[in-house]
C-alpha cells in the first residue's frame, strides 16, 4: 500500500484489510515522504504485527511499491491496495479460492468507481470489469491494480515496477504478466475506488493519457529483435516514413509522395528508397486514400492505425516494416527536390560522429522555414534556425553542424534510432524528433545541415504548435540541464574538436548592460574556425579551398583576415544604448570591425543618441534604423541581410 499525504483517509484503507475474512496476510505500507505527517500518524495508529510501515524518499508510486516488494518475506501471493480505496471484506478469500481453483498465476476481479458528493455520500460512476482478452488488453487496460492478484514468484521473472514510467504503471506490469502467465477472473466487486479529484494523489501529479503510448511502444514492438535485425539491413536502401493524421491535407500528402516518386525516377541517387506511409487519420476516407496511393505505386508499404496513436508511436511502428539502414522522417506537407537524398545520407554513411542530417526547408514564398534547431539559452526550448530569412541569406548556403535537426525532413541511421527504442512516445508531435537528438548527443552539435538538399513546405499556414503537454514533457526531461554555449549560440567551442560549424558565422551574444574589452577576440577564439572543406563538395559547400588534406571534420586555425560586424538591436533603450555602443567601440580587435545599429522606431530619445554616435564615428558606425516598428524578429532578420563580413555578433 503506497501512500502520500493521506493522513485523513489512509486508515480507512488499512481497516478494510484488517476486516478481511482471510486472516493470513501481511500488509506493507510505504509512505512516499508525505508532507502532512502521514508517516508519524500511522506510527501511532498501527499496532497489528501483520502490518509493516516503511518510509521512502519521494520516488512516486513505482518506487514506493518496489520498496514494499523488496521487503517481502515468504508470502506466496501479492495483492495491491491504494491508500484512498477500500476492499470488500471477502476479497482476499475469494481471490485465493479462484486462483487455486483455476490453477492460474494471475487473477483479477471487478472494481466499483465512485465519486464523493458534497454531502459526503458516495455516488457510483461505473464498474471496471471485462472478459479477459490479451489483444484487447494490449490496446487499453481494463484490469485495475486494486483488484489484481498474482503469485509472488513472478517478480523473479519479469522484475518489479518500471520506475522510468510515471503513469500507467499498473497496466505496464499487468502486460508483462500477460505475456508470460495465464489469467483467471472473478465476477465479484472486490474494491471501491475513490475517483474524486485529488491533487495529492501520487499518480495525480503526472498527466495520464500520453503515457499510454509509452507503454504501447514498450510492448507493441520487440526492440531487442529489431536491434538484431538492424545489423542485417540493406546499406543502400533508405526508408522514408511519412506520417499522415486527420489534420493533414490529402492533397499535400499526394504532392509529397509524387515528389518522392519523381526523385526516384529522375534523380541520380546511388541509393534506393522505400516509402512507408503511416495513416493515423482513423477514418474511412483516410483508408481509401491509402489504398489509392498504394494502387498508384506512390507508396511501398503502409500501416493503418485502428486508434489514433500520434506521431511518435506511429513512426515507431513503421520500424517493423523497415528494411533500410537509414531512415528519413518526412512531413506530409513537404515536397523534395530531385537530388535530395544522397546529400542527406552520405554524411551518415561516412562519418560516425554525425548522428543525423537535415535539409533546408523553404516556404512556398521562397524564404527559409528552418535549417535545424537551436535551444533558447533561458528556457531551454528549441526554435527553428534562420526562420523567415531569405533563401539567399549567405550563411544558409554553407554546411554546418547543429545540436538538433528540424522535424520536417531529417535522416538518421536506423540502428541509432532503434537503440533508443525509437521516438519517445510521451509526445504527440514532432517535438519527439528533437528529444531523440538530445538522447543521441546530449545537446552537442552532431547533426549536419545539408544546404544542397532542399525541401519545400507546401503551406504557408503556421503549423499547430506543440501542445502544453508536449512542452511540459520536454521541460521535465531536458530544460533543467545546463544549456551549453555550443547549443544555444550555434557553434562549438574549441574543445569540441570533432565538430564542424559554419564558415560564415552569425553568433548571437546577449549582454545585460555592456560587453567587456576584447570581447570580439575572446569569442572568435571560442568559435570553430577554418577547416578543410576540400571533401565537402558533396554536402553543398562550393568555392571553398584549403591546402589541408586532413579529414574535413578536423578543425584548423582561424584565418588572420577575419572581419567582424557587430549588430546592435534596440527599442526604447535610451538608458542603456550609450553604454552598449561604447562597449562595442572599445573592443580591442586587430582586424576590421564595423557596427550596425538598428532601432525599431523607438518613442524615446534612443534614435537621437544613435544619430550622435553615427555622426561622430561615421567610419565605424552605420545607422540602419527602421522607419516603422517591425518587431524584434523582423528587425533582426533585416539587420542580418545588411552584414557583409564573415563574422557577426548581435547585441
């Protein structure tokens, strides 16, 4: 019996055990580090020698139950009761009789769910009890842990509760039992389950629905078998997974698949590709669409989900059909260029320090949608790099390494994905791809942006943002980590000697008030400078020469003629703008240094101060202020287009 902050009601659950007609039992109560004095209260109330009380650090329901399991003595059977529920008095006796009668290892009964009304009465909501069907059990759980009993010997074979899962833990253990043992059922209401909302419930502190797919991913796919299979996959075959949901456009999907077909027919790729369509639309129209696409030879294989599984689990299911050594996740709104594939796959095949590649994603208007993802230095959440910048933006034409790919078109080695058990299914959106990147490299820039591989996103409409549950899950998993300089500011430091960054660099550096002397020199030394690009022609880097014959992913030495532009973005900063400009002017940098100041139509005296400095230092400072207020993003993007030098700092 795990309990947490249940001082007022835990004794009701304990009394229901004391009232059992079967008297040969032992109750293990584990307090999960309650803050309301539950443990101290129980010490004063418990006197029966058949009850043992333990206190654990706040580990959640799995940790609390595992604490009790670790202290089991010689008991033959194990049953479970939560501290806010109660057993009916004949429950243990009837369950034992049923298990002995049927000679089964596991048994379950019926459960009554009720809600407490304001007057204190208990109103029945429903009963949980269905005939046993292992296939249906794999789809959803219909066995409650409070009416589940099994032999204690099962722990030796299947282990205890999985502490990596925070919800649906009962279902996960029951599924492990169902994979090995026989089940019987008892048509008896053995437990009364209090379904009242209560924030103090141990399992109430995490969201429920999204862990269903985490459990499904663990039990629907045999990842150990897939890992063995990964060593025998076709090294010249690329699997392209296209996910289609009820929110996606059928017309865009067809255009996407037609572009893949054209690339296969008219491109000059040394790789062949198989297209797997995963239909998660769960409607008849979607099924007929899939049949039509298959008939037209636009897809090679397909999966149709009976129930909505969301993006990560749907894509993971495709690995049962995968025969390629490389896998590409392609958004159904994307259209690929004719020669898109080789440039994405070659780096993965040649360099084991590159874990994934991503293409240049363009909007229909021709501007950049994304070249990959960076992580915000404050929140830790990802954002698209070069979003809304023009396609001819100079830095977008150069090969670089980033801490994460974008989710619109990205490639991985199949084995690398399988080793992580696929995309993490707590998410419902493509944020799972970013999560996978962090699992593979812990945020280090090991993902290559390939400018020569371009993909056009067919709609200019803003895609639906990640749900609050997705953001919450990502925040809990990753946002408490320390964001590295390489992650948040686009480049690796000198000690990350195996990674390559952009040759033309746009480095965002945030200062609270002003910078320090020699700041430019200091940050130039931290950037990954010049390297041998002689072998990077296949990756889209042209007109770059080097005398070095070393591997292109080794770092060289910074060129001596590196010119620098400092961009100052401002709006209503009359109190600070002078200090910021002065700090930029005082930089002790031995090469050419220009300063561009872009004011976003300030309403205070900021613009007058800028004009004063621009007139005084006309050979260094250029005023490129806006005539109208454009907002930070557009002001920044416009300022980048004014930069002529190969290195840029933004203040």
